[in-house]
C-alpha cells in the first residue's frame, strides 16, 4: 500500500499555499499524483436581492473571487512544475462539504486544514473538517491553522484505544509509519470502548512490526472521554511528535455533527498535523 493519488483542498485562505506545499512534500515522498480541488463558500445571491443596495456588493464579491481563484490556480501549476510532481486542477461550484468528500473517494490521502477563526476565507461550510473525516471514507491529513511543517511523519504518535476507528487510522497511515524514524503508540484507556476494543498497544506494535514498523508503547490511564484529547495533545508535545494518527469518532445526526471527546478536542486545538480515519 502507498499513497499514489493525493487530493488537496484549496481555497482563498492564507493557509492554502502551505497546504499545497505539504501536499507536494508528501507526493514527492511517495511518487504520487496531486489533485488540487478548489472549493470555497459562496453566499446565495438571494440573500442580496432582498437587501437594498447590496447587488453591486455581490458583483464586486464575485469579481474578487474570480481574481483570487485565478491566482491560486496559477500558483498550483507553478508549484507542481517546480516540484516536478504530476497533477491536475479541479474547480467545482458545489459546496466544499459536498464536493471534497465526493472527490476524496478516488484519492489515497486527502489534505485539508483545521478551521481558522481568524481568517473568514477559511470558512467553506458548516462543520467542514468533521464532515470530511466522517463521510469521505478516506484518511484525512488535517493541518493546524498555525505553523509551518517542513516534515511530517518522521516521528508519528499513534493515539490508540483499540477502537475500530483507531484501527482504520493506523492501517491507513502505514505508508507514513513505514518511512518514520521513530513511532510511539500511546494508549489512552485501552480497556474502555465498544465490543472488540481493548486490544493492548503491545499487540498493535507486533502487528505493525510485520509491516516493518518498529514502535514503542506507552500508556496514559485514568482519563475521561472529555480529557482524553487534552492528554493526547500533551503527550504529542512531550514526545515532540510531528504527526498524530488517530481515529475520528462520531456520526452525523439531523444535520448536527456528534463527535467523540478526543476527536472534538483535536479538531479545535491541534498543534501538529493529524491523520484521521473513520
């Protein structure tokens, strides 16, 4: 298994360029093809037709977005040429919460970003990262909205609780784990969870060792669901991990994203890139 098709979500936010750079770094490592999917939030024109004096604002907004889109597309092609990486540009008028999961299903890895509350352009849809993790069926590499990460996966930390989601994430991350210099498995309440959970970290280490991954095992016990995410964030900092591999637990119900405690904490407070699978 390897990553041969990488989908990177692009928009008009300040994090679009760093996100593209990360996609190219990963593509170079795995000799992969990069698809740049441009999808942004577009307000409905009906919202402006009912407000006097706003029609001209909407036209100005569209013109600005067209100019921004052109700049991002030119940057995409220039960066692919510079990195000598094959790829293609795709643009869609559908919402990002619909289009990115759709195109993700033909990719081996999807790269997107955490919501940035300081940048309005980073808003592409309600619960976008959560929807992407829970509905795409593919591993999602989420980047924090702050910081630049020149390398990802030299020292990954696996957040292990024995669940189905964590199992999926570990196996989806195997290409990165195989090329890592050091891997640490951190077990948080490994005996709590659904039926079939509770597989000790040592057994996971034995499993991935057969794939050529040598991993150390440590545990953090006595955490509640709410604090598990904080414990994992702290452990990632202590270990100087440059990637966290974890299951994305949750489900969509009546248009509301219902997330597990650790998943919710990471999506809001991540400090390092996180590879999530559901």
